[in-house]
C-alpha cells in the first residue's frame, strides 16, 4: 500500500485544479492504484434543500467511481464564494483543522493515494491571515503538484508559486500546464521551457482546453492525453515517500 498523498494547488483560481485532480485519480485507478480526491474546504457552495451543493464534488462523482459519503470527500463548506478564512468569518463558523485531519486520515486508511485539492492558490488564507493553504500542505507533510495556465502570464504566476512553496519548505513534484490552445501561440510554445529553467521543476504535462469537459467522451480523452505524457508510477512512488502520518 502506497499510503501517500499529493496536494494539488493552482497558480490562480479557475486554472483547472478540479479537472486535473479527477484525471489523476482516473489515471491512477487505471493502473490499480486506489486513489481518491479530497476537497477539504469548498466555498461558493449554494445551500439547497438537500444540503450544500459542492460543484467540485459533483464533478468528481460524474467522472469517478467513488463509494464514499459527501462529507468524507468535502467536509467543510461555505456559501460565500470567497477565500475560506473570509467565508468562515462571515458565517461565524471557523475551519476546524482537527476535523480536517480526521477526514484525511480516514481516507488515507482506505486508499493508496489521497489527492488533496486546495482552494485557489497557496497563499489563500484558510483559517486566519497567517494560516494559508500552503500551511495546510505543510501540516499534512504533502508534496505539491502545481496546476497553471498554458498561456501568457503563466511564467510569473508559476514561478511565484514555486518560490512561495520553497519558502514554506513544501516538496515539489512537478507542474501541469492546463488549457492549451489547439494552435499554441508563441507564449504557449516558449513558457514551459522558461518555467523549467527558472524553477528547476519539471513540466509533467501540457493539457488542452476542451470546452465543456463534462460532455460525453471529453473527460476520457483528457485522461488519455494526461496518461500519455505522465509517468504515473514515478509520480505516485515519489509522492509515497512523503507518507501520510496520523496528525
């Protein structure tokens, strides 16, 4: 049993962390690695008659076979589409890190690899201005996989994310650039190599923009493209070196 985890962060909100997290789970499952996604804190979750509607969790369930309760996969939710610390303060319901610890450990005991999807980027405040998503990755001693945009501007955002992770002492597994054009412009063609040279971190995959990926067949094709570029066994073995211990 690998009994490890990966913390998936983004260089910005809306860069495709949820799709990449789900695709990684799918690719791992295809090679008999029991993987499960975990979204510790979800903001922007409307409250319905059936409870919170967790958009990211809904995507996981549409595309992955997961036989676990919603609260195990996404235990803390807020209606306001804000940073967790801000949403928590507005609702007067603080994030309980001990509760998140318990859910992480519960998942780790049931699978080989837990893929933790952070909220926004590393500097997003989770509980207070002084405790960010980066601090959560440190608390859980998880290595980091960065999801960034493929186009213009990604060099700055990605390099800053790498430097912040290093300041926090978070191990880095690699970078996935998402949302590439069918006919990449000069920025998309040259950015990956510049990021690699500036950070020393490998670009594990470059994935295309696929529009509404929830359409039949598109997610499967996305996973195929990811699997073709990524050495999934190497990634999981490296991640497993940072085994999840009971917090």
